[in-house]
């Protein structure tokens, strides 16, 4: 069995990435079925807004883990609901400040925020974080992700967010430094807005802004530390033996390297095999052969597994366990 | 008589203290303004920090937003303020 698919240090996190329609959901479901069969308590989570994990298992799933087999649980994240509850929570937090925030008309801002660029990535990251925080309940957590573009963005987020938060902490420190110096000369300071008096915090442990910044930093570092740890996370790319998925997988490989996220396995899915030559799809078969050769050349440091195209659509546990066994390699 | 003298000195020193921190307070206000501007960059078309972070910090930003709002109002008088501070007439 491939050791980067099973838990080593705490729980193991697997991300299945790839172009749309190459069989990410089926492959990830297959691996989850095979791993759970071998006794690992496995949770598979679909973070793709266009879910079809439930269709593969032939059960209805929701945003709570549902038991499918003895140690196999599955869930589908409801992005829309996630964004809505997330915004609702923030809105309530903001309500008592409304009077002073008239300058930006926040109510309108909230109405459109759920469509604002980037919000989905952040909500996805937040969801991944929440699942990882409760990760000890499982041996293996498998993420079935949306098509490559969005996933790479989500995986790059911890890195980017940390740059931002560090910069903001730096500015905030300067502000607090200044405030402290002034306070030393003038004594405790207050400030008035519309007849209401506010205290001006000057120490890091008193300043709510600084507290939020540090808490956020800690949360993001937690996610980053897990997804960049070779002993805890593996990325599996799923592709077909065609040129476009090959290019996309190569690009994904490059950017994951940049963010130091371990990339271990390429699953080449839906390989068509005929014993005799079929003239009608000869061109296709030639491309397939060429792409397979390229894959071996381009991903030298990565494992490669080939999964043939089956006569019928692989759905249901039996099928999944069979394919999963093929991928994890017994 | 003694009370009057005490009040006089208190006034004298507090004005002295206020003047001594004038530059620092100006710098502090500028930093607060910049901090709020960075967080709300998307309103003026500059890249914005992670939305989650911005939304989490917002409820605690009364002072900074107030400073930013005032700064926006007195935009054309920023040189006036600087000139006043350096006693340029």
C-alpha cells in the first residue's frame, strides 16, 4: 500500500485535484472506500459547489458526516449556506456599530458580499480549517475538490493570507506603540464619537483588533502547517490521457511546488484499451499512448497509477472498492 | 490664592503636554487612517486583504473608521494641518 495515503503522524489529509470531468469524485470516493475497508476511519468531504459525491455513492448527503459503510463517512459542504451563515454572523457583530459606519453604507455592502470575488475561496478555506480542527476524530480525511483553478487558489490562500496578516500586524504594532508613548505623557486617553465615549486601547492584549489579527494568524498557520507537511498531507491529481488535462496537471504541479504542498500521485483515469486495433478511434489511441509517455517523463518524482475505462459507470460501493484497491495498490 | 496658582500650573503643564505629543498624535492618526484604508481597499480600488480577516476586524474599528472619515472630510486641508503644526504662517 502507498505509504503517503495512510496516516503517519496523526490523521492523513488527501486532496484530489484535477480538471473538470476527469473523474475526481469517483477516484476520491474509490480511495475512501478502499481505505475504510482496510480499517481506517475515513471521512470524505466534497467541497465542490457542484456536488456529485452523493450520486457516486448512490446516497443523499448533506453537510453533516453520514455513515456509508462501517468506517466510511461522507459529507457535502453547502457553500451557499456556509457563506450565508458566515455573513449573518458578521452582520450581527457589526450591528451595534452601524451609526458610525454610515460612510460606507454597510447594509448594501452585505447584500452583495456573497457574490463578491474571492468570498467562495475564503469560505472554502474556512470550511477546510473547521474540518481539520476536528481532524482527530478520523484517520484519513479526503477532500474532493472543485476543478483545478479554484482549488489551487484555495491552497495558495494560507500563504497569501499570512503575508497580509503579518503586514497588518506590523502596522498595528506601530499604532499601538505610538498610542502607548502618548499615553505615557498624557495619561489614559478616551475618544468621543457622537457623544459616546470609547477607550483607546494601547496594549496588544487589550486591543481587540490585534487580538483578532493574532487569532487569525494562528488559525491560518494551523492550516498551512498541515497542508505543507509531507507526513500529513498528500495531493493526488486525477487526469485523463489527453493533452489538456496533462497541461493542467503540470501547471498544478508547478504551483503546488511553489507553496510547498506535497504532490504524490497522478491517477490517469479512463484509459481505453482494445485488444485489436479499431480504426475509427486510432487517432485517439495514438494520443493516449503519446500522453502516457509524456506523463512518465514529466512526473518523474511522482507515482503514476493507471485506471482503465470500465464498461459500465463505476457507481456503488462494490465498484468503488475495486477501483480504490487499484489506486492505493495492495 | 494657592489653588489659583495650582490651577495655573496644571493648565500650563497640560498645554505643554498637549504640544509635546502633537506630532506623535498626527503620526498615530495617519497610521490609523492607513490601517483603515488598507482594510477597506476594495472601496477605493486597491487590493484588499482576506475578506474573512477584514470582516472579523471591522466591528472593532470604530476609532479608525472615524479617523478615516474625518480625514476624508478634511482632505484638502491636510497641508493646512501640517503648516499649523510646523507653525508656518
